[in-house]
């Protein structure tokens, strides 16, 4: 039996609870409503400690610092921000919809898992990223 009275146990429980609630919130208010823009499933990766993937050119603008999250098996299980974008092995601050690139590399501040569909928000939601 795990003792949840200690500071580490309590912090872990709070973190897990926040992740579950924030995931349900993102799914309901952004994924199901269509407000989140999908990047689809990665076409390559994950690489570099599972924090880098390659995706097809997005249908929306994506920039460093933007909110990104992943949905796997019907639930949001990853959330964070875009830390780096690369096009043809060169770092860029953003990728625009009119870019001629066909695919981009993304590094996030979380680990990607196979079978995860990625989404971005136009701006960070204060409830989750506040």
C-alpha cells in the first residue's frame, strides 16, 4: 500500500489528478469541438529521447512555444509546448501554411509515443497552461 501522506506521494497524486482533468478538458473543449488543429500522427519517430517526431506539413501555423498535446486510445495523455521546429534539418521559429515544406520536425517538452495523434492550439489555454 502506498502512503499518500508524504510530500512526494501527495505531489504525485496532485500531478496525476491535474493531468487527468486537464486531458478531459482539452478533449471536450478543443478536440471534440474542432477548435484544436490536428497535426495527425507522426510519420517518423519518435527520436532523441522520444521528444522529436516528424509530421506532415500542418494545415495551420505552428510556432515554437505553442501549446501541443497528444491523444492516444481516445484520451489526451500528453500536453506541453513546441520547443523546436526544423525544416530540411534547419531550425525555424514557425512554419506557415504557405510553406513549401512537405514535412517538419517537432521537438516538444514531453515524450511522444507511437499511435499518438497530435494537436496544437492557436493560443495557450489559461486553465491548462496558466
